[in-house]
C-alpha cells in the first residue's frame, strides 16, 4: 500500500532535486565557458551510467534488478535514450548562449506540455483549464524572449534551444513513465544515460578533435558535482517519483527550479537577473499551478494510465 509517508518521501526527494539541479544548471554554465558543450553532456552521461551500473551490480541499494525484454531494449535505444541525448545536448548548448536562470525558466514550462500531452482538446472546462494553463506559461516565455528579438540584444539561440529542451524533457519524462512500469528508477537512469551517451559520442569526439580540452581542478570539481548530484542522485529521485506519480504531477515541482538556479547563479557566478525574469516566472508558475489545480481526482475520474 502506498501511504502518505511514501508521498512525503517522494516530495522531499523532489525538493532535493530542485536544489541539486539549480546548482547543477549553474555548474554547467560555468563549464561551458571553457569546455565544449556536447563533450560536457556526453562525458557526464557516460559517468552517470557507469556509476549506476556498478551500484546495481554490486549493491542492493535499489532493490532487485529486472531482466530487459526485447521491447524494453527497443524503448531504451530508440525512444528514451535518443530523447535524453538530444535534451541534454540542447540544454548544455543553451547555457552557452544565455543565462542559467533563463534556461531553467524555459524548462519550468515542461509541466504544461506534459499536461497537454495527457489529453486532447475537448469542449469542456477541463480542456479550457489545460489550454488556459498553456497560454499563461507561453505568455511568460514570450515576455522573456521578446526583448531579444525586439531590441536585437542578447543571443536568441540560447532561448530557442532552451524552449526546445523543455519539449524534449517532457518527451523523456513520458518515456520514463512507461519504462517505470517494468524497471526501477535506478535501472531507467542507468539504461538511458549510457545509451544517450553512446548516441552523442561521435559529436563529442568531433568537438575534442577540433577544439581540445583545458584541464583545471576547479573545472574537474564542478564536473564531478554535476555528475554525482546533478546526475546520479537527482535522476534516481526523479525517476523514482515517476514510478508512482503522473508525469505532470512530478513536473509540478520543477516550477521552483528557475528560482533555485537564479539564486545559485547569482551567488556563484554573479549572473544578473533581467527585468522581465520575475514577471515571466510568475506567469509560468501561474500556468503550471492552473494546470495542476486539482491535486486529487474526483470520484468519477479514472486513474492515470501507464502512458500518462
């Protein structure tokens, strides 16, 4: 039986993810100043996948492992793995062109896309709530993006990449939700991470061949943090939540990541906050909250399906 204590433990785990991922976003922003972005993404995923493989093989921390069926292998290789690979590449490239807080705010709109993916438009109040939530979130993103187009300032490529990453994060979450019916969160993280790294390895090798790599202990330390806390721990907690909660409910917590990222980036990198950031964040959060207004289903409402 899934008790309120279990729900509390999942919520606490997701709050830890918010703190870890906020610092992770800031750390990756620091890394892309010196290292090639696809190599950063690829190397992190290889390390996370290897760590989880060793933990699953040599410890029982995550419970028993499950054999992979041919269908699970296909889903890992051709759905979850590629979506994670493109997501992390887009996310890392976005940080090269725009601020960490802006990237996090675009990703904060992911709950709305997840909500829309859970149901087609219909002529009822429920559909109106969904699309009203999407409109609020989009208005916040337009407010954030518009000054760069209107005044010609800043690099709009980072904003477009971050917006694309928010869609890809939603796709990855839905793939993980399906996998979670047969695999643990640790198994999903391990299986998707190294496969995503394999997809990105040719591009990462090309970057190194053409640009090289500068090594300092400071860069190595930040990379290690992003691997352990931003990768191993956070993804395990996140995928465990997806095992028990609908994707949109898990994503609800991500509306706090922009604020976490902004605070970390301001403290550690001295990154300024734009004038439109706070208004945009309020609109995005309002859209997410509107989309998730009903925390519990009504007695006549069906339970979420495995594809939700």
